C-alpha cells in the first residue's frame, strides 16, 4: 500500500493537487478548516470557492500566457479547467465561470473520488513525517502562519488584496447602461454582449474621482493591523481603485474605466469620457461584478460612491468590496525545485502561498505539486517541466529565478519565458514572438507529459 498524501487547504491549488495525485493512484486526505473556521473572504465551506473575481482571465492560448496555462492544464486533464469549461459564462475572450455551481461541482468530484477524503479541521503545525502539500493560499491561518515563521526564521511577507463588489442585475438602470464587449469581441452574440457598460461624461468622472479620494477607507481588516512603517505592499494586478486614483486623476480612465471599443446605443454620437464595466457573475445573469473595482472603501462610503455611477444610482449589492491580507513565502530562498521546503523536504507548497498570483496560476502549481508528490511516493523520478512552458516558467520563477530580496507575487507572463532566438523585437514583432513562445511551450509540455507517465 502506498503512502497517503496529506493536503492542507481545499482551494484551487489544493483541489487540483488532490485530483492529480488521486488520478495517479495515491490516497489523499484534504485538510480544510472551513466551514468550522471561517476567513474574511470566504462565504462557504465548498472546495475551490472563488473569493474575488469569477474570471480565469484570457483563454487565448496563442497570444496570452495565462491562456497558454489554461491549455497546459487541459492537456494534463486538470480538474479546475474541466470544471471551469463546464460552467463557463459569456465573457468575450475571457474564461469566466458561474462561481457557486463551479465550486459545487469541484467539491462533488473530489468527495466522490474513491481515493480522496476530506477532513474538516485546522492544521496549525508543520508535520515532521509523511508526505504533505500545504496549499493554504493567501489566507493561511494564524496558527500555521506562526509555525511557518518559526520554521523558516524569516519575516512573514504579505501584501494586501482587495475584492470587487457584486451588484444585483435587476437594480441596474438599463436606460443608461448597455451590453457590449469591447470591440464586439466574441464569436457569438452572447459573447459580444458579455459586459454591461455604464458611461460617464467628464463632469461625472471628475465628481466620482473626488468622492473616491475623499471616501472613508479601511487600511487593514480586523486582526490584521500592523505597526510596520513600510507602506502597504499591494499587488499591482489587483490594486484598489482608490490607490489607482491616488496615482493620478486619469489613471482609472486608462485602466478599468477606459472608454475604448464601445458605442453607447442610447447616445451613439456621444463619446463617453469613461466607462465602468460589469461582468456577469452567474449563469442566470442575476449578478454582475464591477470589473477592476477592487476597493478598500468602508461599506457606507462604498455604497454612496458606487451609486454615483450612471446606471447604478439604485444599485443593490449582493456583496460589497473589501480588503484582506495575503501572505506568501519567500519561495526563492525557502523552496527547492521540487516545491519542497528545504528544511523539511516532506512538505511541499503549492498555490498563492508560494508567490504566484491568480486562480489559474494557483491551480497550476497545485497540479504540479500533486504530480511531483505522487511520483515521489511511488518511487518514480519526475523532473519539473521545462521553463519554456507556462507551468515551468512559474516554478522556475518561484524556486530561484526571481530575486529573493525583491520577491513579490507574480502572474504568469511571457517575461518569465526564455527568449526564442531569431525573432524581431518591438511591438510589430510581438504577435509572432508570442506565437513562437506558445508553439514551443505546447510542444515541450506535450513531451513532458509523455515522459511523466
């Protein structure tokens, strides 16, 4: 009988790791503290619950690194991607999902697997024996966090992440808003109308920015106060809208509120100064999340400011935005190339706690950790995938490719890939360069999967 693999955390990474190991013939126990011990961001005890956006971002596997990561996970029979595809919502070129049915389906598949069991308990120490994967994500419990800090002797690294509000569709004024994806992107009418748009003229935008800057804000969630004089290290890919506004009054117009690629059918001859977009958050179309509007405004101010957006004057919110602390390891100094803790090699880490950012990246690191752990338990040699693949580029980055002194969470991007020789540089050559990256990655990933069997 083979050794049991224990996985701490049932998020994207833990769920995918469990599936991959179980499919390889390993018995797995998932240790999940929810719903007995709640977190600020989670609402349920389901596995793979989506707590921020409902989007897995671009699904373009030829011109986008995260789309390539989708492709690699599908090729590896990943549970997260298969379930996302089954619960897909219209979102133009992005892969957005109906979040609750998605989590319910992942939970059902894992619970029904004959080699997987779930234990609802908190793990607050680092085991000395047995094979473990810690995939507790950015909301690692205080007890386990202290154990990690004691073991590594390192200062806990952290950044603060923000959640976007969700609006009830029936409360949106469609005499001012309209449905359209930027540049009408999409192959079907449903995809070309995947986003709901709320236009602003210059006066409305300026008033909105004034209110945003003046609003009451929360810096830290209860229990997360810090006396550190270091400025709050937000992750650039998920900045609160207030932080963006503080960087300049035009920042939002060049970010989530850019007015390009859209035509207002209510006033087709009037060019909007700014546009707020909302994306469908569930299959029924009863909920919409405000795209790019992660916020740290206090609830009272948040409601007042967001109702300044044309079309949202009477908006009712299924969930308001919020801010929470995300913790992660200094992986380049602490983990080896097999994702193991150097001081305790019976423990692997996966997901956002390793310093990758995003649902897809987290699940990909879970996929890899599950396969590496299964191979070790079965006595098989398995090297990580080459850095020319999206998954390999991420593991290379966190296990030594990044500069330890300035290590920060990272989304997958082509800047992590080794260059392809002989290609033109600059913007004009970018399309060919990205296609060359993805062609090489797909071939190398297929070879790695074949060799890993």
